[in-house]
């Protein structure tokens, strides 16, 4: 049950991440906290001209595996 809630929370967080990228809201402290929460390790791109965000996007490097699962594989 707790694992299901955690998965749903991750899904909501990732959905919020994608919305922020689409809306060009990537230059905020809230976005940084969101990236840490979903353990995103990809690349964000932002194109700014004359103080306006023209385009933003990301290359996925998002992993859902728990750190325990990764550690077990390495052993």
C-alpha cells in the first residue's frame, strides 16, 4: 500500500516536472526541489533571448530504481 502511494506521488511529481518544462518554469527554486524529489539526472535546456524564455526542454535520464536495488546489483 505504501509502495503504491509512493509510486503515485512520483507520477504526480514527474507530471508536474513535465508541465513546468512545457510552461518554461525551469528557472525556479521550486523546480530544483522537484528535480531532487524525482531524482532526475537528465539534462534541461533553456533558451533565453532578451530576458524571455523562448524554449525549454529536457533529455530523459530519469531512473525510478531505488538506491537499494542499484546497490544490490553492484555487489
